[in-house]
């Protein structure tokens, strides 16, 4: 294996999660008696450039041609996107003569707000089914994977973009160098690139191992993102720390000729250095933290089983499948899970074969314990499932450490605090 950023062969093992199936390959009932392919899930860090990465064993085409994830099923994520579009319009002075392009635009969750604001836009989305959902919302969408040829075609047809958005896609690309050049090709020479990606600082510091799955080929600090973007003549000029996905980066980059980094870039780099992530040794803390999460969760589920409690899940996200497979959780410990996405209803989780039902099943069955797999959406989901705790049930989150849901009053206070902090910025 070579580093996909610098081609070094000096790769150090950080965490080996064994072999698991692709996290979004939900099984139909007819597939339960068929063989299920699994692939090694082994995280390593490059000694030379410090890019955190897994081997590229599954191609994007195998995952994203038809995709089970629709962004709009998360209300908080749609609101997050709306606020971003509003802020970007104000920050960059975008108007009816501007162009916004989003790469991996999914079901139009973000660009629908650009359309509503009168900003010309184009989505690039490889998944046929979710791209169709975007077009139904009035979002112009190209159904294709972004590469350098497509970037040239889109630019020739629509012009260069003032803003290119790449939310939660920069980790999904095995051809990191070619994809980065493609992003640059979409931009005007004084344009802006906005990338949101899970912050490797949180992954390591909080043991967020379930973020590791075959769709995510690499995991970024600001330092490694700087090095990757520099290969296409892009400079990181600003960075924001976000609460999404358990702690993300919003990286703002521009072509070198107009780049001038803000103080926030230096501050986040300092935080990463203090956490030990500018050296290989800092990444090695992930393994014991991961093992502790597994021990805590299995102990809780086994004790619940011994006590005769009925335990079900909420959500069927890709990250949840890493958690379930690594911990060896099957229907004897988690009877079923539910999800808001109808695409998943009647299917089964990959590897662990846990049935997936509609959310109303929880209301009908009234289980004793609900284990929330998309723990990163705690505020939103606790509000949605307050009736579980109101009737005396347990609402449990597995990460960053096993804990029960906070009260709605506590969550409201936290939301108000976050809003005030955002307004202050």
C-alpha cells in the first residue's frame, strides 16, 4: 500500500477493525441466504505526510451509483445547509450573476436553498436515485462522478464557479490528487472552495471509530488538508470548527494567487499539534479508546439482556454498521432498528443482519431501551424521541462514551449557547 497523497510506503497501523461488508449495502430478505463479501477495514497513517487513510478496496462506482443515503431525512442537516447558503451569499456577495456548484449534491438538500435565493447553481451527483430527487426539487443536477474531464465539460457549459461546495465528499475519493485538480478546475481564479469533512482530531481524541468505513478513504486534519489542496494550487485561507458529524471542519480554500490565511487556520493547527496529531505517535491513542467503547457497549447490552429488557435501535446509518460489526452486535442483543428512510425499510443491516423497520414500530412496541446509532445527531433525535423517556424508557447513545440522553431542557440550553456563539462570530 502506498500513501495516496505522497506515494510513501511508510504507513503505520493505527486501528484494525477486521473485515466488514460495505456499510451501505443493506440486504433484502432474498439476499440473507447468499454469501456476503467483506473487505479489510484497516486504518493507517502516513509517516511522511500524516494523511490518515484506509486501502481503496471498493470503488466509488460500487457504492454511489445507487445510494441508500438521502441527506434530507435529517432535519438538522437541512437547516445546517440553509444557514451555510445564507452565510455564503452574504460573505461572498453572491447574486444572480454568480454560480454555485456543489459536488456530491445528494438530493438537493443544500442547493435547494440557492435556488430559493435566486443564485444560479449546478449539482454534480453520481447516484441516479438521489440525483432524481434533487431534480424534483428544481435543482439542476448532472448525474456523474466528478473527474477532470467532467470538470472541463461543466465549466464549458455553465462557466467557472464563484463558489464550489464539497460537503462530506473529500474523504470519499480514492483518486485524491485527480479529484483535487477537478475541484480547482471548476473555480474562477478568484473563487472560493468550501469543504466540510470530519475532523480527525475528534476521531482520535473521542474514539469515533464508527466514522471509519469503506466509503471513507481518508481522514483529515487541517495540516493534511493543506497538503492535499496544495497539490492543485489551492491554499487554505480559513477554517471553522463545526459540531456536525461529531465534530467537523469547514475548510475555505482559494487559488494561491489570492490566498491569505486567517488567524483561525493557525489556531486549529496549534490545537492539532497539542493533541499530538502532527506526529505519528498521536494517532496511536485511537485503538485503546475504541476498545473501551466496545467493552462499555457490550457490557450494557448483555446486562440489559440478562435483565429481560427489550432493546431496539434507532437509525441505520453507515457509521452504525461499523459499530455493529466491530462489536459483534446481532439481533440477539439488538432486536431491530428503525430508520426514517423508506429505502431501508424491510432490509437488513450488512453483516449483522438486523431488521430495519419504519420509526412507528418503536411507538407500537414500546421497548425498554432504544440505542441510537447516529449518535452525532443527539440533539435532533432526543427531541424526536422524547416520548421514549417520557414513558420511562431508556434512550442511549454509544459515543463518545456510553450515556443516556440529556434532558430536553439541557439540550435547549446547549442549542441557545451554540446559536449565541455563532452570532458572535
